[in-house]
């Protein structure tokens, strides 16, 4: 059960993150500027950093 749950979460994240990224980039490029794409990548980086911070706090509290 544990491996199935971990694998399911990993696979869903891969589909959403990797599968939808090209479509999002094409939609952002229709704005006519590359700043929209850059802003999207910066937003994803900030979300990743915040996630790492939350996980580090949870690991430290145990």
C-alpha cells in the first residue's frame, strides 16, 4: 500500500508538471513577450522553495 500511494503521487505530479507545462508556455507566449514565461518560471521556483521550507520545518519538529 505504501509504495502504491507514493508511486501514484509521483506519477500524477509528473503528468501535471511535465505534461501541462508545454501548453502553459504556449499560452503564455501568446502575450507577445517573454516576460510572461519568465514570470511563470519564477512563480514555480518560489512555490518549490516554499515547499522545501515547509518540509524542513516538519522534519525538524519530529
